[in-house]
C-alpha cells in the first residue's frame, strides 16, 4: 500500500482517481488546488503524486517545481493529468520534473498501470 | 365606517398577508431541505456504484451494473445528473458502460422530450444529454438543435454533435458556423474533439472553388484543419495563399504554422510581399512556428518591415526560436530587435 496525493480542481475527476486508487488498496490524500498539493506533499510525504496541470492559483507545473525544490521530495514520482488540448504543456511538465502523464478523459486501467509502474520503479 | 377603521383593517390584512408569505417561504424551505437531505442519503451509496461501474474490476463492474439497473425511478433521479456529468470524463469501455446504464434508465426519451420544451434551458440540457448518450438514432434530434431559436441551445447542440462524427453531421456543423459566426468557437471545440473524421471534411471544403459566402466557410475549414493537425491538408492550405481574401490567407497561414511543415516555407515567404500588414504578420508567426533556417531567414527580413507590428511579430518569433533566433536579434540594427532583447532580459531578471 502506498500513500498517494491526488490534486485536481474537478471534483468528479478527483473522486474517480481517488476511488480507483483506493480500490487498489492505496491511501489517498485528495486536494483541490496546487497550493494545497504543495502543502500536502510537505506535510504528508506521499509515495506518489497525481497532479492536474490546469488548477486555479498554483498550476500543476508550478506545483512540481516547488515540490522538486524540496530536497526530501526531489525523487517523488509525479504523474500529470492533462486535457488533450494541453498536451503541449507535457514537454514543460517533463522539464519541470514530471515522470509520466495521462490525458483526460482517462482510462481507469491506464491510470492503474501507470501508478503501479511508477511505484514499483521508485521502490 | 371611519377612515381609521379602514386603515386598521388594511393594516391587519397586509400584516396577515406578510405572515402567510413568511410562513409559506419557511415551509417551502423546510420541504426543499428535506428533499435535499433525502436525495443526499440516497445518492451516497448509489454514487459508489456508479464510480465502481466506471473504474472497478470486472466482477465489481458486474455487481455495480446489476445494482444500478435495478434502481427505482427515485433512486435514479438522485444520481442521474451526476452520472451524466461523469460520462465525458471517462474513456473507452468505462464511458460506454456508464452510457448503457443511463440509456437503460430511459434517459434517452427524457432527453429527447426536453429538446421540445418551451424552456431554452431544458432544450439545451436535452441536446447536451443526447450528445452524452451518443445514440445514432437520436442524431437528427441534436442536428435540429443547430436551428433552435435560442443561441445557448444552438451552442450546446453544436458541442453535442461531436458525439456523432459522421461526414453529413460535420458538414452541417460547418455550415451552421459559417452562417452564424458566433458559433465559431463551439464549432472549433467540437471539431477538436472529433479529430480525424472532421479533418477530411475540412480538406474537401478547402479544395472547393472560392466565391462569396464560401470564403467564410473555407476560413473556418482552414482554422479547423490547423487545430486537428491534419498534415495531408498542407497543399490545400498552401493553395489558399493565392486567394484574394486576406482573412482566408491569414487562417491558412495560422493553420500552416500549427502544422509546421517545412515545405510550406516557400509559400509563407511569398506572403512577405502581401499588401496587408495583417497577412504579413500572420506569415511571421507561421514562420516562427515552422522554424528551420528558411524560417529564421524570413523572420530576419521581417525585422525591417515598414509596419511596426509585423516587425514586432518577427522579433517575438525570433526570441522564441532559441539561440539562433536570439543571435539574429543581437546582430540586427532594427529597433524592434533591441526591444525584444530588452524585454527578454527584463523577464529573465
């Protein structure tokens, strides 16, 4: 079981991701914006983070930069959730330190396999 | 009866009226709160089944499916809105499973009935829901929405038609957006969702001979082609650059820039001689996006354009073109080049 941070301002998406990862046996910390994601990462030290790119205030990309700046979180695996139209942001996301990305609408199976792959790689 | 009596009874009547209104409002509020609580109580366990249907493992999906299909109308109503909102956020089989449950609940007929409601909000909701349900038999009901008397309903129908990626539907969408420019944004959003099948229709329209109203149609088609990244459309877009219509040429230049084919640089360069500064400016932006040595060369020439906005577009594109672009800016004597470098330094500080 891993502790996973899920950050998305869309309640439905957050609920879906949270539900899927909970059924896989993980412990979820769910937040609705980038600033809360940074705070939760600092406080809860998750094993993996799933961040939406477009969030109010601090975006997912800004959140990754802030997370990477913290030495204890420098190796935290991060998956970006991005809409198809924002796929150009993915390159910036990888530059900022993201490890993988999933486009929305997403397939639950794809999410599960990406999460498992990153968790096993980081252990 | 004296005036004092009349005043007294009038005050009593008004006071009683106010009391009745206040009591009625309290009763309505309590009633609404009770309904809301009841809906929430029903929703919580059922929503878990909807989520399970969307993202669960096969055995969990089967169990959730059976539960959801056996729901009473009241239980269905408690989660129907949220379930509709969930469908576009899922993909593949998961999306189809949730759709099937909504169809089994009779949502198709309800959505279809909504499209004939006197209320524009209900009609818009009807079109939206028919789009989410994506039942081919209901395609014409959504198509009819493009001619709805209310603009919001027409917009919703345009977006909902992305669920029916057929040639004839895309033709109708393009026609509607051509006739009503306010629908342009929704048309492009729908085309972006449709992707490949829409691109084929757009290319066909780009190839048609130009005349009058068709120019607007071709401008939209050019924009749409750039959006969906249809690389086969490059030659058709290049063909648009010899037309007289400036707006068509600008749309084609934007699309060519988005497609980024190096072979387009020859025709893009030719636009440097256009009389319209807007066309020349679009050529600079396109050259910056296409990039490469010939793109940089064109942008270098553009720095000296007599129109300052064109020169500024060239400088901006060079600034975004990496070290080679910045080196052209550094060696140029054009004021806009110095301006672009100063702005870049300011941003970096």
